[in-house]
C-alpha cells in the first residue's frame, strides 16, 4: 500500500467539503486571497467553491476521473499562495492558530500526490 491514499471518492469528498466550507464561512477564506489577484476576494472565494465542486464531481465519476484528478493536483498547487499568505498574516495570532496556518503548508504535498495517484490509478491499462 502506498503512503499516499488513492481513494477517489474520499478525495471527491474532501473537495466537496472544502467547497461547502468556502460557502459557509467565506470571510475566513476571503482573508487568504492574495491582494495581487484582480477582483474582490469574495469572488475568488466563491469561485474556489465552484471549482472544488466541479473537481469533486469529476473525480467521483470514473469517466472523468483521470483529467479531473490531474486538474485537482494543479488546483492544489495553485492555491498554495493563499496558504502562504495565511501563514504570514497569522504570525501574530495565538499559537494554536499560528501552528494550524503553518501546518497547512506541508499538507499541500500529500494532497498533490494523492490527486496524482488517483489520476494514475484511473489511467487506461495497456493490453
């Protein structure tokens, strides 16, 4: 068994849960949107939720699993700057919150690898 999970449905659930979180508590996510991005932070927060729901659906369906999982890996790389911004912005927060913000940074690596593993497992096998 690989150290990175391969379950596509668990990955889809994680993505859908993240989408729900973005809609349920948008203010928290607005604060992580890098200022250099055009438009309002709330637009990026809601846009992220839409992308997470679309990726979740794509990963859940066997027919679209491979491209959706590859897109998910790219998405996880793409949101890394928001996690860095959060870690920087939360430097003066209480220790548990600071630790959570910093702890999110290395978690992106297994998420990217998980999405790649799901894509590889969904690849058509050579006959």
